[in-house]
C-alpha cells in the first residue's frame, strides 16, 4: 500500500513539473523587502509571471488569482490596485492582428525598472566600499610600488641637486607604469646622463627610448650596448 502511494505521489509530481515552469527574476527575491513589497504582493507578482509563462494568460481574472492564492477576490483587487498605484505594474492593451481581437494584459515593466535601480545601487555601494577598503588597506604590491617611486624621486633629486617638479615626477611615474622600464634601467640611464654632463629629463628619456628600440631589457643588456656604442661598434 505504501509503495503504491509513493508511486502515485511521484506520478503526480512528475505531471505537475511537466505541465510547465515559470522563471522569475532573482532580484525580486533579493530586493522585494527593500522595495516595501509584502510577501503576499510578491506571491501575486509570481502568479502573474506563472500565468503568462506557463499558461500564456497575460490577464488572469481576479477569481483565477484568488483560487491560486487562497484569498478572496477583493483582497487580490486591493493588492493589484496598490501595485498599479505605486508603478509596479500597468494594464495595457494588446491587439491580435490574426484574430482581430483586442485584449488587456498585465505589464510588469515598472517592477523590472525598480529592481534594476536596486541592483545598480547595490553594485555602486559595493564598488564604493571596495575603493574605501583599498584606500585604507592598500595591498603589499601597491605599498612596494609607492615606496619604489619615492626612492626613485629621492635619487633623482640628489643627482639634480634640487627638488623635482610635479611634471618631472609624472615623467618618472610614466617610465615605470606606462613604459614599463625597470627601475635599474632608469637609474642606469640617469647615471649615463650624469656621465655625459647632460642631466636633464629629455636626455634621459632619449637614452631609455634608444635602449627600448634596440631591445635592451635589463642592466646587463644596457651595459653591453653602451660599451659597443662607445667603441664605435653600434
């Protein structure tokens, strides 16, 4: 007896699932409380989605909705009025050209628009918190990079015998961040400029550019290239 009951239940469950499924936006479950929707109102919206997707019924009657939800038609009507008043749903007209029939349908665009605003606000809040966290707790790579730039600025200021201008600091940062020159190469280019008696940024930049064009990747390559250049064997 128990076995036959179990089979009957499974058969009924299979029939129920095979009769169709309805998809609903996860954002509705996530943000409905934030929007001020009640559980009953959310269930009503889900029923409207179910009627449309599984039964191709865009405008179920109050009685049909009442039977599904176990409520009086008057209660369904009050919830629908509230959802319409607050812009969650509208009642629009649709025309079937083939059958020459005009019919009404529930339009849930307002609901989707409100959910999209909630999702966008949440994403913006998350980004803001991440930026605050990053600013107050920079990772070790960021700290190391900033420390390297400060050390680089100090070395240049010592060789130039004066504080660097904001433009000069930006140039050094560009060599490191945009051109991806190694710190050792930049310091070697500075040393070459001092050796040549041309301690200015344009000359250092020309050295780095020349090395880059000739595929100089590290200090050893730069020293070998410079030696060949001084020996006249470029």
